């Protein structure tokens, strides 16, 4: 059973987040659930039923959390912060949204937190968390669901499955490994990241990702490193483009890699 103290902590944090955010986003709401299969799945279900208002959905426990390409996200109550932000957005270009989210989260967490293209948060080569962006279109409206999972305590299970030959799971880390503030609990970290995330999403709608490239570069976990892609290609990661694509430099030259095509691991 989910601890009553954990739920009380999350409800208090939700109220604080709502007070911070509602002036920026009229109609914004925060909902806390004791358990759910996946906060992303729930917001996607609601969006398909026509609920397209701005909503932060927080779960004390997820039993079927999802990452990119169908991978599972394992979490235990109190050991991870799991939530999804649903927003109606109309950016001129959607490419780079997960990178913009990564920038907001990394900057809100700690100077040593890095971003591994396209959607992982890392510390010293270990995975602290991840981002999953999904969208639903209803008529002329498009609704973005931004899912976030952050480990407070490193899980015993791998953070990813094996993606293919030479593509092992990233070792996991928790915020508690990085800083003692993690012991303050999930509510503390929800307060810390939720408002910056929403501001970044609204900024992305207005300006896209291009102006964030320098800030991303300061947190780029792959820059200058040999990498292997899940489609078998190898090369050196050479930063990201203004549209969020990864630059890959290989013997054959420099090419752009799109996040829906592959996963990437340091060699």
C-alpha cells in the first residue's frame, strides 16, 4: 500500500505547484493519484476522450510506466518521482521538445546533471531519469503529454532493456547518489522541477528549440564521444541541430540522426 505520508507530501507539493503555475497558465490543475498504470497512458486516454485542459498528473506509484520504444520504467513508492504534464500546444515545429524538456529538468536539478540525447537525464554516465513525449490530435487541436520519471533511489533493475548487439542497458543512479537533498522526498523534487518544466514547454511553443542549443550543449552527455546507434552505425556525437537532430560524424561524413529512428549508447 502507498504510504499515507507520501500522499500527504505529494498533495502539499501539488498545491504549491498550482499556486506557482496557474498565473502563467489559466485553467491549470494538478491531480495526485495513489497508483496508476502510467500517468502518460492516463492522460492520453483522457485526451482521446476530449479532456484537453492543462493538467499535471502525479502518481505515488506506477505499475506500468513506459519509456521510449515501449521500454518499461520501474519505480517503487517514495523511490521515484513520476508525473506527466498535459498541455494543448501549437508550436511551429515539434522537433526538439524532449530536448527542451531535458534542459529545463537538468537545470532545475543540479549543475552535474547531463542530458543524453534524446531523452535521458544522466549523472556520471548513469541514468537518473527519462522523458517520454506523446501527442494526441483532435481536429485542429494537438495535445502534448510530457512524462517524467526521476529516480530518488537507484532501482535494482536496469533502467533500460538491452536494445541489441552492443547496446547494453545504462546503469541506474538516484538523486540520493548525487545530493543529500534527495532525502527530502518526492514532494520536494516535484516543487523543484514542475514549474520550470511548464515554463519551458510554453517557451518551446513560442520559440521552438533552436535558441536552447547553447544551453543544451552545456549539459550534453554525448558531445565528442564515440557512440553506437541501435541501427548499427557508429561515429562521434557532434552536438545537436536547431531542430533537435543529433549530429553524427563518421568516416563517411557528418549526418543528422532523428530521435524516432534509433537509440544511442556511448561506445
